[in-house]
C-alpha cells in the first residue's frame, strides 16, 4: 500500500523496501505457471496465555521431523502438519486447555482460508504470561523457525496481536514474513472492499495499524538526508514516512466525514417518510446475507468464507401489517475485532446506531453460540447500540436434528424474543416478520373504522396498499372499512374516521 494512493489495495504488507511500501495480493504470491498465483504456505501459531507450563519428559523437548511429517513435541505444546489437501496430521496434547483454544484455532483457520492462504503447519504455545520480546519465548521462536524452514513456509501467522517490538523481533528471527491476527483480518477486509467507501475505511484502518509499527523496519529507515520540500535537515526516512502516513490518514478522515455527511442527508430524506430501519447484526458467517436475500429477494453474495460481505446493503420489505421497513445488512463481527476497524467503519456501522430494531442473527448449529453472542454484544456496546430493541434470530436450524430443535423451542425467552429460522429453506420467515412487526414502535399500529367515498380512489388505494382490511362493506356511495394500519397513514386519512366528533385523534396520529 502506498500511503498517498487512491484507495485500499487488495492486501498489504508492513515491510518497507527501497522503492516504497511493500504490497501483496492477499495471501498469494506470483509464481511461474499458468495460474500466475499460488496460495502462500502459512504456519499457524496459537497462543494460550495464563496456563502454568508443565515439565516435559526427557527426550521429548522440541519439534521432531518424522517421515510422515511433524509429530507431537513437548507436552504443553501442539504441532500439526497439513497435507496438500488440507487434512491435518498429528496429535493433540493431553494438556489442551479445552474448547476456547480449539475454537479460536478453528476460527483462525477459517480466516486464513478466507484470505486465500494454505495452512502448512500448526503450533500451539502455552505460557503463564506473554514474553515482552517475542510473546512466545525464544525457545518456541527457534522451534517455529525450524518448522518454517523445513516446510518452505511463506509466512507465520499468530492468532494473537503482536506489539511493534514483538513483531520486529519475530521478523528478525524467523525466515519468512510474520503477520498477527489484526493484520490478517485487515487483509481480508481489503480483499473484499468493493465500494469507494469500503476502500477508504479499510485503508484508514491499515494505516492506523501501520503507523506505530514503522520503527526500525529496514536499513532505509536509518538513512539521513535533506531536501527542499521533502524533509528537513537531518530528518530520517522514518520521520518522512510517518509524516506521509499521517497526512494520508488526515485526508482519509476528511473523505470519510464527507461520506458520513452524505449518509446523514440520505437518512434525513428517508425520515421525511416514516420508514423504520431494521439492521441485521451478528457474528461473521452466521448467515446474515442469506437471510437478507431470503427476506428481500436480493442477490447479495452468499459465501461460507468470513467477511464475504463487507459493504452495507439496504432494501425495503413488507411486514404482515402492510408496513414497509428498510432492512440493512452490515459487516459481520468476530472475536477480538480490531478496534481500528470499529473506528474506521463508523460510517458503515451508523446504520446499526440509527436502526430502530436489531436482528441478531446467530448460528444455531454452532457449539460456541453463547461465546459468539457475547462478542457481538461487546461490539454493540462500543457502538452504544446494546440498549436497542433486539430480536434473537437462531438461524441454520436445517442443520439440527429433531431433538436439538425441540431444545431450542423450549428455551426461556424472558430476556429477548427468539425466532427459529432457516434462511436457506425459508422456514420460520413468517414468524420472523411477525416478530419484527411487534417490535416496531415508531409508527404503531392502530385499529380504526373508516367511511371513504367511492370516488376517492387514491384513499382507497392507500388503504389497500398500506393497511390490513378486516371488513369491507358498501353503503350508498361510501365504503365502510374496519382496518389496522400505521398511525402515520391513519393520520392522513383522519377525515374518514367514523364517529370523528366523539373519537379525537390519538397522540400517535397527531404526531404524524
């Protein structure tokens, strides 16, 4: 990525060279051949902190290269090699700390695959506390270096955030590039950003992550020089690059503020006609885009890969009460979502902040559903949206057996309403729409009796198009109707209310 470029690249690397900032096309590299690209081979490193290390048995320290690949080494660690078809080989230590570590590593594997990488080996390190210099300790660094060299790895990926010092030390000690969890997520976001707004937001997050990690990155950073209009006397290359990046960050923030201003104007125009907004939120890969397509008939990209949908989508749907609402599909959340992304995507996530009702889409087939729910609520808290009316949408019930479905249906719903659906098959869509109807309060439903002249075709068409008609009768030149409709529409048809003298307008009708 070039700090002064027009937008976010499809991937990025934080290594500098003599010509400028390095750049890579996701987790791929150019190789001779017909395809032109091949997936980069990655070594995954999981880190389980807060665990007391156990002593190893004599003769079992370190990783061993066997004829079939890498085998288990120390008892507190785990090393797994992967065959070319992606199947894992190796064993698991008896001291694995349980579901949290396995869940995190499984999620990290999906992130790597979404970035286009090939998993060549996995290692797990357990420590009571992080090492300030390398996070994992010098012994484990030597082991990773040996593994990476033996399998010809292109990069080492850490399922943990690395400080600038740790990243610099690891890059100096390992024979290939090093990326942490945040860098990997930023890379995926950059690959999937399609709109100008999305590219600006990703580039801002990348540069804000890059800025504190410039120190000591290559010999070019220590070169001194002077020049008219480029650098002051004795200013280092490091200071020049910092100044360029900061200038680009300021420009991106200005551009994104313009995007927010346009979005505010669009919302103000929508607010002139009272159409509530309902936002889909949830963990990545929970089925939000599939549900959005099912409810709206749109053709938003559906993919099992993480963060396949990045740019927000808006579409109108009709509820059983004949009210129309705008349904918004937003970016998915994930465990330890980088704060720079939450800040940079503030313009996109404003749809969540402004929505009247949130549909929290959850994967009912996941064994870690409660943990994912807590992560989503954590991000909603950062957006000050946790107090909004929320409906829990338990998706993917088509993947459950009959017994598991019965368990979901018998769950206690005292805190939040729950709806069980399958976005793929369409099961439960009617119940979901009815629940959205009940949750809306900005334009409440009111029962009324109307007497409309037959000659007023516009009023009759508005009633048929925007209300539920329970009874219809004809008396002379008038049509007698018993309806349930939104207060905004009934307010415009107030003159046709029967017994108008004895039944003044409700406060909801007066508001419109």
